[in-house]
């Protein structure tokens, strides 16, 4: 998500890390594991501490491993879209009344699709 918020393409990140963009895709989807050295390089490139990638893990139930809940997975997938990133960055700028109206509009539109 940090990469998308910064407007960095997978290609640009891959180039900086000496990888293919397909490998970056696999890392982001969790298909392949990321080595400690690549995680360190990635954190340097994105300007965050390595701990950024582990935020929230301490509060998880150890029995559940690292699996995301359904709502976390949905939120992550939404925020990985261009529209999700843009909405997430612009929505807080709106007044509370405007945010409520937009939510009402979105609920109405979602109901219309059913």
C-alpha cells in the first residue's frame, strides 16, 4: 500500500530492487516470501522503517497465524486499487456532512446493482 500511496509503480520498485515487476507482484500478493535483505531495501526505497511492514501483527491471535480476516482482506484489496487510494486520500478532506451524503449515495448505488 505504501508504494501505491507514493505513486510508485511496480516497475519502478522492481528496478530499484533489481527484480522483475512480476516478482514485486508476487511479493505484494503474498505468493512469494520476501527475504530480509529485500525487505530492508524496500523499506529504504519507500522511506519507512522495516517495522512498517509488521504494524498490527502484535495484536493478532498467535493461533491464527498471519492470515487476514475477511474484512482486512477486502479493505486491503480495495486500497490497492487506484480508486481506493484516491478515495482514501480525498475523503478525509471533506466535511462530515459531505462524507455522510457520499456514503448515502454509495449505499443507494450499491442497492441499485442488486
